């Protein structure tokens, strides 16, 4: 049987954000994923090769290229491809559009954390950054917090205005500090290499969702933010020693490994949860290959059920 070829335009309307988070949670009740990541760099350009094998779900191999300069030439900054293989015989089952699986995996990863860690009565959501990921973050967060008011801050005011124009209920925030202080949820997806979100700006009850950093030299929040919050990650194996958001403060001694409360494999025990209305929760979205596999399987299931 030839592999399924899942394109973006046909696959996208079949998917549901809440159903995806449920699939991600279910995936973490299976045996722990075997994961292999490799990174190649050329200046600011990056090639990430990610593979995962989960007993019961099979194998996923995804290659991503990140070229930050591409948008100046009207080309997407992130490209690549993804294949799903059978757990039983290793046969290729599907080739999934890279942008489809990446969009839903990335925002779905953060949304699962928010459903567990953010206060259910959160009314004000700030999106930091106005790129492609910001669009999917609006869609994902709106699915779980439909009554929330959204604001966006971006280094370029024109970029923020473009995002606000795409969705009629988003307001542009002129000042990042004021916007962070006012938000119940802050979700950040930037290419920052130095912190943008400061711990002194945070207040009790907030949920901070950090997505942008993916290299060892990148981070979006400062040490004070990490020290004030209870820290959660999607996977200790793919974040602590690989991504600057946690790698840098860990190596500097600003935080210890014991300060990372839980990852998604702690969902069945109930440890991945908010304890009180007043605590600050901080989640680092690392987006490992096992999440691509879980998301890809969800997409393939929706495709076959159409």
C-alpha cells in the first residue's frame, strides 16, 4: 500500500486544537520515546534533524531548516519534511506536509501546557512576536480560552499590526513591559537571543509560555523570571541541555535541575499541574521529535477518518 500524502490545504480543516492536546496527553501514557536530535549550524542558519520512536505509535523522522534571512527574500524562514513509519514493519505510512505538522505540534504543545498550568479564568493573553507561529498561537489559545482578549507585541510595530489585521479581536501593545504586567497568559515566539521578558514584570497567577528559543544561545526570559516561577518543560531530555532558555541559567547556577518541576511524562502522576491561583507557572516548549510523532499520528488518524 503506497504511503498517504497529506497536504496542508486538505489536512488543515480536519484538525481540532483540543483533540490534538488530548492526543498529546494520551501519547505520554505510552512507553517513553527514544529520541535522537542532531543540529548543524552555518552562522545564523540551522539544520535540525529529529527522530523519535514510540512503542505503539511507530517512528517519525523530521528535518527542519531554519534560515532567518529568508523572509527578506519573500521565502519562509522554516522549511523541511516529515515521514511516518510503521511500528510493526518499518514501512513508510505517510508523508505529512512539514508546515502542517509543525504548526499544529508547536502551538498544540503550548496549548496542552496552558490547559494544565494557566488559570482557567484567564482573560488577557499577550502574544510576543508576530510571525507565523503567532498566528497559530492565536488560533490554539482561542480554542481553549474563547472569551479572552488578545494583544500582540512585536519589535516591529508593522508586524504587530499585520497580525492584528488578520484577527479582528487582537489589539497592538505599544509597550512590552506594560503588556506583560497586564496579561494573565504570556506566550512568546520570537527569535531573541537575549531575554525580552523580565521577572520583575511578572505578577502572581500568570502563566508564561516560552516557545522561540531552540538553540543553545537563545532565550526569551531572564533569570529572575525563572527564579520567580515554577518551571515546567515538555521534555527534560530535549530542553535542559540543549536550549539556552534553560541550559544557560543551569550552567550559570541561577537555577538547578531540581527547579524543573515536571515534564509531560509526569502528566499521569498529576505533577504537571498548577498548585494555586497565586503561583507563576513557566513552560518551555522544546518541541521534540516525539511530539512531532504524536501530532503526526493525530493528523494521520484525522486524515484516514475523513
